[in-house]
C-alpha cells in the first residue's frame, strides 16, 4: 500500500552558505593582515651590508619604532618612540610597558624573558632614542634585541 513518489527532475545545490563562508574567511584574513601591519611605522631604515630578511617573526616579539619628523619652524628634529601606534616618549612608561610584556612571557623561576624586541629606527633620528629603548629593555630584563635595517643595494 505504499505509493512510490516520482523523484524526477534535477537536484540543485544551494551555493549561498558556501559563498557566505568564503566571504567571512576573506574578511577575516584581510583584518588579520591589516593588524600585522599596525606594528610597523613608515620609516627610512638605515642600510646595512649584512642585513637579512625578517622571514619568520617570533610570536612574543615587540616592535619598537623610532620615528623622525623635522620641525621646519624652529629647525628642530622631533623623534617619537612608537609601539603599535602608541607613543612612549617617557622612559618610565616605556620601561614599564616592556617589563609587563617580559613578565607575561617569563618562564617560571627564570631571570631572563623570552620576549624579543625589534628596534626599527629611522636613519635620521638621534641615537639617544635608540639608547633609551635599549636601557628600557635592560631594565625590563629583555636581552634579545634586534635592529631593523634595509639591505644595502
């Protein structure tokens, strides 16, 4: 007494959910890529003959940018220490930020930290700013420091 149903006709595949997922993934990867670029300020890095490409960055790395901006009114030069678009011109503020980062990634009972600091200084800025960052790293217990440079052409 069962009736057979006629299943004639085409089977259609609904692509809407798949397209939605693809667009969400695309938006996610675009946002992640932009967030990685936030660490880097637009600088003119110094040239070095032994500079190597920074292929694989550590996940626990802090990028410190030292910018250069001339003041044409008083013939003064203004440099800022910038980490993720935030200025850290006071030594204590920079040292406390780096200490916080170092303490978050310090192995149990160890003196040193696993945090690395990459200093990217504009080639026209004063060396004293680079020295301030190095002293702040020392106070925070960070000993792994690298300097950003462009390969010499």
